């Protein structure tokens, strides 16, 4: 289950790095597609995921994505009951 979650998270990160196509560009502008709201939620999710999984953060170079992730580079995940509950 953890591997599936990790694969999905990495796939989400990779998909977010691709350049969107220009299909329906005019339709998105006129209908207010909500892309800005999604991007905000997406970015917060990715940063928090990388913060909670410092090994993934280190090998994906999360500090390049968000400078606040530098503090977790090279650390290991906290598996204490309090951390897992949070």
C-alpha cells in the first residue's frame, strides 16, 4: 500500500512538471477553469508530502522546489506514535 501511495505521489509530481497543451485554451479562459486554485492546493500537498517523507524529498531534490524543505534534507522519517498520529 505504501509503495502504491509513493508511486502515485511521484507520478503526480512528474505530471505537474510537464507543460500543458494549448487545447481548449480559449475555453479555459472564458469559463474560469480554477487552475490557480488547484495549483495552490497541489503545491501545498506536494511540499507537505515531501516534508513528511524526507528520504523522497532528498532524492527528488525538494529543496529546489521549496527552500523550506532544506531543513529536512538528509533526515529520516519520524515513525514515533505522535508523529504518525499527526
